[in-house]
C-alpha cells in the first residue's frame, strides 16, 4: 500500500510539474502576445498620426493651389478684358478713319472672306485631283 501511495504521489508530482511548466509556457506566450499587441497598437497609432498629418498638409497645399489658380484666373480675365476693350477701341477708331477716307470696312472684309473661300476651294480641288491621280496610278492598266 505504501508503494501504491508513493507511486500515486510521484504521478501527482509529475502532473503538477507538467502543469506548472505548461502554465509558465502559456504565461510567456500571453505576455509575448500582449507585448506584440501593444507594438501593433503603437505602430497603428503612429501610422494614423502620420496619415492625418499628411492629409492635413495635402489639404493645405491644395487650398493654397486653388487660391493661387483663382488669383491667376482673375488676373488673366482682367487682362483679357482690358485687351478686348483696347482692341474694340482701336477697331472703332480704324473704322472711323477708313470711313473718313471713303473706304467701306464691310466691303473690305467681304473681299477678304471671299478670297479666303476661293483659296480653300482651290486647295480642296487640288486635293481631289491628287487623290484621283494616286488612285489612277494604283490601278493597273488593262
């Protein structure tokens, strides 16, 4: 009976030792997991902060660029208006001078337009002739 009790005691000591070892290993794994979770949270927080800062910077730059483009557009619009007003004044002055000399601006403009249309017609005819010539050269003689 003593041997049996001694064997049971030894078995229980072995089980206790195994359980303690398992507890130690699991405890280390839990601590390592907690440490890793802490690292991941820290990295995520840093990445989040970096992303927020980048987005704020980008947003600020975009706002500056939009403001600069608006200013440029306003300046260009103003310059264009000034140039158009100046051209209109010069046009009126030239028409008046030509009218005083007895020259009709409208008839001059009509002549220019007719000349441009005639030149365009001649270019079109030349293109057609060239196409016909090329088609004739491409067709074998029978």
